[in-house]
C-alpha cells in the first residue's frame, strides 16, 4: 500500500484548479479546454510517480484508459453520436419537436420532460441511456421555443439520476444492495423516502419557475413516421435490452425510414454517421484521459489514503453514516464513476454498518444516493459529458441548473442528521 497522503489525491486538485479556476479567471468556460486540463493533471501525476520508468508510467496511463468500463462507455458514445446525427439528418428531431410542442402546454413542458426522464431511467436503469434518448429532442425543442438549452438539458440529466438511484436494474442499485447484503425491495423502500421530497421540490421548481412558457404551438402537420426511431429506442430500452443493441437497432431503423421516405440518401447516410462520430471525439478523448488519470491516482495510493483517513475517527452511528456518505462521494469525485465508487467503498460501509448497527437497507441507500449526487454534478462524469456533447454546450453551463442532483445531496445530509426514515 502506498503512503503518499494527500499528495496522492492532488492531481484531482490540479485538474479542478486548471479547468474551473482558469475558466473563472478568464470569465469564459470555453477558453479552457477540459482536455488540456486533464493533460496537465496527468503530467503532474506522472511526476509524482518517483522511481518509476517512463515506460511504466505510460503503461499505467494506458491500462487505466483501456479499462473495460471505460471502453464500454466509449462504444456507447460512438453509437449515440451516429444515432443522434442520423436522426437529425433524417428529420426525426424536427418531427418529434413538433409533436412535443403540440401535445404539452408551455407551462407544463419542463415538468413533463422531468417526469418522462424519471420514468424512462427508472424503467431502463441507466442514466446514460436516458440522456442519449431524450437530449437530442430536448435540445431541438429548446432551439425552437427560444429556451436556454443548458436548462432543458439539465432537466433530462436530473431525471436520469432519479432512475439511476432507484431502478431495480440499475448498476448502482445492484452494487449497493449486493455489497450491503440487502434485498432490492428493502433498499427501494428506504431510498424512495429519502429522495422523493427532492423530486417533489424539483417538480414545483419547474412548474413555478418555468422558462419555457409563452410559446405558440406550431400549426404545421407532424410527419409522425419520422418519430418511430425515438419511440423504438425508448421501447427497446424499457424492455431491458442492452443500450448498445438498442442504439444499433435505432440507427438501422432511422436510415431505413429516411431512405424509404426520401429524406436521406446513401451518401447522406454515411455523411451523417461520420458527423456523429466526429461530434463525439472530444468526449471520447476526455473519457480516455480520465481513466488514465484515475489509474495513476490509484497507483499513488490516493483511494487507500482517502478511505483510511475518513474511517479513522468515528464515535457514533451518525458519524458512521456520515463517513459512508463522504467516503463514497469523494471516491466518486476521484473515479468519475458511481458504480465503481460503490464497489470501492462497499466493504468499508458494510463493516461500519455492522459495527454501529446501521441497517443494510439504510447503508445501501446512503451509498447509492451519495454516489448519484456527485456523479450528477461533476463536469467530467460520463453523464454530463454525454449530455453536453449531444446538446453542444459546456458541462459547466448545465451544472447550475441541476436542481434534482443537488437536492438529493441535501436529502442525504438531512437523512443522516435526523435519522429519517426511522424504520
């Protein structure tokens, strides 16, 4: 075990200082590319690996980038880019926007998007899949009604984490319940009591703080057949089919409908696919750099140090719950992956739960909710990177509007302080 102390975690500080600090100084979040911030943090991290050869440092970086979880996300990014670009080229986005604006009153549009995102993510168990399905439609809607794109995109992201946190087939739910030894239904009953108030408050914000009202519904007819690819993606995702398979089928359906309807030709089909892949290049590069950086921090002993420090001074049940939450949150901050954060801290949480008589369902709920809170607000997490890539906005522009993720963070704190729910 390495013993580098806080120095082992300092690459994260360098990353945040370079990206957020530089952007604040410049007054423009587009002036400091996040890719450059990661490169600076990686160079700094490799300098901390004293006594290691250059080849060894490169191997550490490459092994982190080639992690199966990282590569799986990259394949999703590639397929999502092709699907989004193909659907837009074929006319699916415009048709879906027309239908949305015709069916949902302006004063209820934000609430409707949030509830739809909650429902879909709850059913399919993946926040990334939900963001892939809804963001292209939402961003096109924002452009049509003159509403801030970052604001509507944040609504989708917030709802996506509702299901990520609660769904029975979510990776985080499975990891949390298995690591704590409790049934999914028990964890759900406790977890829903913690986060439901946050969801209700979020809905009220969207009703009374609506920024999308006042538009006039379009009068032109809707080419409904162009909506089929989005419906197909949502239905297949709800059926529990793997997100890569869903996107592949969606791409085939999109191009088939476009070719038959005459809205796209063979050349346009390949051009759209290339454009979609190109739009994901920066996102893919950031994901690879993040995986490499986290592996360097792991080799430095950063995660071991973090867990050791946080578990060293606990004197009560409330303190143990606070440590479970804080350990998970900080590990998630470092790994940028909520499932990995839960798996990393799960055994520590279980030991603390047994020692301080914390029910498994409660420790599982604290683990899952704490990780979803952090994952929902970090600008280098897969969800915000995906949403920002599809919406063509900076992740930092989305963060101030992420009401639900911030509220579930507050809900966890209040739950620990009050002991709610009692049973």
